[in-house]
């Protein structure tokens, strides 16, 4: 596949994007970043967590915010689309009924806004471009489309500028990709007349923003389109000479799907400064095992046991939910859940049981995680034993055998002889 290269130097002043933010069309208007350094940042969301769910906007969250639209986690194969990686991906839905007219699609804060450039940073997201989408097949120019922006802050920690990928269908049933710095919140009808790439096959594509020094001290942003194999098939460099890194440019802001003209848009692997990461859950004992927590008097705690959870992937393991089910569920407990475990580390989860009924108590323990290889859910059987009281041990009475009787007679005879002698 050919690689198309274009570079554009934009000698403009304030962009319409900045004006739009001032009019409250941008998310997080006025939100200021802390002193986080973008070059040191690392964020990854692959939508694998069994606990993934979008917060409503506004929300003080550094991950995805639905912003009056929707971000749905879906299993691989949904709508005929295999996940880019792992077992799940996300589908973005258009703004929900009743959403404000000036508000649009979901966004992520990429782990937190930053105010320091720190050598630059890379923002990426994978998007499934579907030539079989009815709005692509309609034959109407720009009937299908979306804009997705990555933004940079100034050194005061507030919004400075957006760098935007455009996607729009054409009359030939293809999808055109371009880039720029402004948005009309509707599919671009003019992509064919400017620098663009023509998508002629459905599949996963990577959208990548590389924030770097142009070589003269000003900010350059390479907007790269990658194929499923990770090869850059098209790029355009956006540069404003007035965006001086030393005095003006800060760190990352959001990754934002400004709008979408399609019923669903599959995405995967939103990230900053990292490749695709995957969590791997292991434990001792292994999933599916029975764990004996010991015995106790009724109403008293049993000795308990530890479940050793190991994080063996490249992504931090999230144990995001723990629950017990079954007839004895109320008697069992688990400490340190939810929890986060860094790659290569492990943690003991303390299991307890306080039996409320005599006899064997049992339940199923389920842990929910972001494991992207074996599935997000892991089950164990937990058991303990209870009794209402511990009985006293029975008295031990020696059995009367011929030998014991003979010894007794001998002892009594000796005692009688001793008494006679004393007289």
C-alpha cells in the first residue's frame, strides 16, 4: 500500500476551535491541568475490563466520559466486527435523545490533563472503518462521517489547540480521511479537494497524533493513518510557527469524537505514549479451585485463607469486582477488593468466613478483571465448617482384661502383706 505524505504549515492566528471552546461547545471548558508532564504520561484503555462503564457528564474522571452520547463495551464479533485486540472493544453511539444541540460525542481525558510538554507525546486510537455501513453505501456525498480531535494545552494548563482527523464518505462508496484544526460538527464535503487518503477496504485503522518539535522550536503534529499492520499509509504534518514550545505549549488535553454520522462507530485501544497493552490474570490456587477456609464455632470467624493474585501481563491488572453467590454467600468476606496490581507484581486477597448455620458452608467467589486473554471473570468455590459447640472429650475407662485383673490382685496382695508387717 502506498504511503502518502503531505506537510502543511498553517500561518493562522486563533482558530475557530478556540472560539468554539469559549462558547462552551468544547468539553471541560475552563478546566485547568495540574503540572503533569505529557512526555512522562502513560494511559491505555482497551475496553477489556468487566467493570467498564461510562460515567455521565460532567464527571471528575480521567477516562472516557459519554458527554451526552454513549460508549458501550461490546464483545468481539458484535455487528460482524472482531475486536482489534483482546475479547472486547467499544462502540460509540450518536448523541442521545434530548442532548443539547451544541454537545456531541464521547471523549477521554487520557489519564489526566497536562501542562508540560516534556519532549512531546503520542496519542492514538484504533477505529473500524466499515464500507458496508448503510450511510457509506447510500451514494450520498458525506452521508457518513466523524471528526476526532486530540488537543494540546498551553503552559497554564488550559486548552490551546485541536488537531483533528476527518472521515467522510463519497459518492463512490468509499471513506476519505483528512486532517486539520477546525470542525464544523458535520461531515466534510470537501475532503476530495485537499490532502486525503481513500479507504477502499473495511477494517481497523489507527489514528495517531505525534506531538514534536518542528525543528525550529515550534510545535508540529504529525497526523498519521495506520493500517491494521501498523504501517503508516498517509500522514499530514500540522504546524503553527507561533506555537512556541518553550513559552506557549503545554501537555495533552482530551481525545474527543466531536460528532458522528453513523449509528455505531467501533473503537479500540485509546492510549498515550504506549503501544497496545494487555492484562493477564493468574492466581494460586488456580481459577476453578476449591478454597477451604477452615472450621469454627457457630458465629465465630474461621481461620480463613489467602488467594494470591498475580499480574503477568503488560497492562496493570484491575480486580474491579468481587462477589459471593450461593446459599452460604452471606457468611463469606474478602479484603482488598477492588484493587490494582502492577505488571509483574502479586497481591494476597484475604478470604474470611463466619458461619451462621451448623455444618458445611459454601459459596462461589467471582472476581471481575480486565484480563484480555482468558476473559474478565474468574470463579472459585469457598467452603468452611461450623458447629454449635465443641463437645467435651469422653472419659477414658481402661478395659478390664485378664491381665489387668491379675495386676490388680497382685497390687492388693502386696498392700495387705505390707499392712500385716507394720502391725
